C-alpha cells in the first residue's frame, strides 16, 4: 500500500492524524520540522505526504518543502494542511504541484476522502512507471555476429559508469535500443528514460519542451529535463537540435541546473545524458550548425552502432525475433521464413537497417497467407507473375558483355555477396555455395577477390592494381 509521511510542528495534530491512519491500515511516519521531513524522504520516498504550510522554527516552510519534493520526487502526492488558510495560500500550493489543500480544523472524514483519493493516484503512478519499465525491458539486443558482440561489450562497459555516451551509426541501426540497454543495465534502471526527439520538435518550442514553463495562470509545467531527474535523458538525433538551444543545453551540462521558461528559480537535475546521431558531427561543426563545446561535453564515450551490412549473419535471428514480437504485440500470425527468404534478406540492400527489416517482416505477416512459410517474393514487394518466377533479370551492364566476361563478373559479385553475408567466414561460404574450401580460395584468387579485417569482422572486396591477394 505504501506509507504516509505526516509533517506538522504541532505534536498533537501529527500524532492524532497518525493514529487515525494507522487504525485505517496505513503505515505512517512522523516529522516535526523540515529537517526531519527531508531526512525521512531522502531515506525512503513515501507514497503520500501530509504537509503543514507553517512549520515553526524550521529552515524551510511547507511551500519550500513542496517545491523540493516536486522537483526531486514529482510522483509523490502532497496534501497541504494549514491553520492559517486562505485562498491565496491554497492557490500557491496547487500551483506548486500540491495534490489538494485542507484547512484546519478539518473533519477526519474529509481528510480520509482526500487521502484515499491521493493514495489511489500514487498507486496508479507507480503502475504506470512499472509499465514504462516493462517497455524498456522489451527493447532487447539481438545478434551473435562479431560486430554485434563488439557493440554489446562496449555498451556493457559504459553501464558501470555515469559518463555521457555518444552513439553514432546509420538511420535505423538501433541506436535507441542501445541507449535503452545502457539504461536498463545501469544503476539508474529504476529511474526514468526520457527521449528528446530533436528532429520532430519545432525549433521555437524546443526550450519549452526541454526546460518546462512557469506562469501565474498555469503554474509549473515540468519539461523533459525535470522528468529525467534520477534517470537518463536521451537526445535522439542531437544534430537536429536548434543552435540557440545548444548553448543553453551546454550550460545545463556544466551547472546541472536551469530555469524554466518564464521562471526565476533554479531547478537542479541529476541525470545521465546519452546522445545519438547519424550525421558526421565534425562536418556539422565545420559548417557552423553544431557547437564544438557541446560536442566535447556529449562525446565523452563514443560508441558506433553498426548497420546491417556489417552484421548480415544476425538477420535470420532478428527476423525470427520480429515475427515473435509482432505476434505478441499485434496478434500477427506466427510464420516461418523459407530458406530462400532468409538468403534474400541477407543479400538485400537495406538502407533502413534494422527498422527496414522489421517493416518488411511486418508487411509480409499482414499481407501473406497464414500457415505458409514466408517466401522471397513477399519480401521483394511485388508479384512478377507465374510465368516469370524462374527468370533472372540481367542488369544492363551484364547483358551487354560476352558470355565469358559476364560469367566472371557474375561469379565475382555472387561470391562477394556470399562472403559478406557470412561475415567473411570462408568455411561457411564454401559450404553454402557447394565448393571445397581450397577450391573456393583458388576461385577467389583468380577473380581478384580478397578478404580483409574491418571493424566488425572480415569483409571481402575486389583486389585493385598493386594489391596482393590475401588468404
């Protein structure tokens, strides 16, 4: 059920209210002044607070405590009580985020109605937080390739620190999944994960979205920075942040505090920052579109997220995962992938990376026949007709070459594709294409195809003049 913290400088009042709540089955803590109240909150945040406005001989009054609680623990409902109540105090308390205001002397029945309602609000907020956490846990890291294992190893290392991380990589490669992995495996896993969609927020609204707003008419409206307190703030595609906002974010990173739009109070935040971009920030800095100082503040630990072209051997596992996930979340049919479909996915050009792969699988599950394995034609996005299904369409360049040259060009491109599909593994490539390993080596050498090490594993390419064939 959670406990209730009662803060009142009148001993009779706090003990009377505490005894009544205990009789109703609630767990209760008592505080006589601001220091006892804040110490109790810091030890363990309560589910609900009952707070007197006027606290005799305290360094903070009830409004000051309310501001601090709403800044550091915004989900705790606070019921304000006062023997000196008037409409101005009530309005001030509500504007600062109080759940309700009750004037002394109050009826116990009235107090219990407000407390039960506030406790229900607290319960719903906790449930919503748990649901959000389950969404984060569902963001799984899938793969077994060298490139993927390298990425995951780097991510695991940064989970143990509080350093700022810059994730780079092509669009759709899974940068947000990587950021969520850091969050859910870090000491801040119980805190919020708040995303700043830099590209989709209108530039003129960015500061209000980030810093929040404060006005006499509407009170305090927390921004994304406040909501990230105690957790992680994720700048998605940070290169799209407006230049004017960049300088203010830089100041926040230096001071760990800011002012809401229209406000004068400094708001302190404790958060870890993770950023991502698919652009070359060095070019953005040279073009004057991104502040170099901000880049250095954000780029403490740079981690590159590889695209699918560097981890093609993960595609079958990713595709199977998406089939399972779409069945659970959208009730789409469970279907297998045919061997031909798997081969096609591993050789397709997928500029949208993991996001595009998921979209292809989702489309096939929506439009395909339940109970049948997903075939390659469902993934190509069109039906070529029964009388053409066995045809191979030649490119214009290939169709104009003599047979011997065309065959050599085809073999080279085919073997390049298969080697890269299997992450540079010659043995697996030889098994798939139906050749002995030694015969494949000789064929590759005759075609000028060499393999070389690259971040993420081995890749094949065509040998150019001056290069020696490498085994």
